[in-house]
């Protein structure tokens, strides 16, 4: 089978377009969420580890309430599900429901299901929020950790939270607020 130069050129152009389309669609999706997403505040407890391959970041730990379901046998560990989001009385986001199908209204995140108890022991499903790292400049991350420790001395639960935009199940971690100040501004 003989392949001519025109066929090779067309194949090359097709592969180049596909290779460009994937990252462009990822960027477009994140930008769409960033521009049009609903803003939610998730309460956090940051710590400051270092990953030599990824740099400095604040690890975000969240208070997560398990979701009660009628029967955990209907769910599989690691299964993707739609978790609905609402604001509590203090204005912080909380996960308040789960569904196998995409909700028709309201904001939601698509996350993995984790089942720790089955049957008579418990009827709850847990999850891990998909935004658990906030990357920063090395010097700023250290200052963010110091300021968080200072703010935490006051024992006020409202000292740290993540600002996350959510749109159609997608999310963008916009900022982390520590003691009323953006982590980006702690220099």
C-alpha cells in the first residue's frame, strides 16, 4: 500500500488539530466556569506541605458531612455521582444530596462515591472534594501558613475558607481566604 504525500499531509493536519483541540477545550471549560460559575465558600483547615514535582501549595482539608441514603447497596465505591451543593445559614457551602443522574437545577459537583459502612452499620456515603490543593509562590505559601496559624489561635471556625466557582458540575478554585485576607495577598 502506497501512501502519497497529500494523504500524509492531511493526516498530519488532522492529528495537529486534535492535539490542539484537547487542551483548548480544557482551558475553555475552566474559563467558562471562572467567568460564569456560582461562587461558594468551603470552610477549610489548610496546612502547607511541599511537593518537589509540583511546588508549594496549601493543602485544603474540609469539614465534610456524609450524605445519608436509603440503601448503600445501590452504590459502588469509586462510582461517579452528582453531589448537590447549597449554602448553610452562615453562607458556607455544603454538600446536601447525591444522585446518579445530573440534577435539573441547582449547582452540583461530579465526584467519586466512598462507602465506609454497608447494610445495618450505616447508610451514609462520603466523598472527597476535588479541589484540595491551592498552589502558590513558595514565599507566599509559607506566609499563608503562618497567618493561618495566627488566625486559628482565636478558635473561630470562620478563619479560613476556599472560594470556589461551580458551573455545570465543573469547578475552579479561585482563592483561599485566611483571617479575612486572600492567601494571594499574604506576602
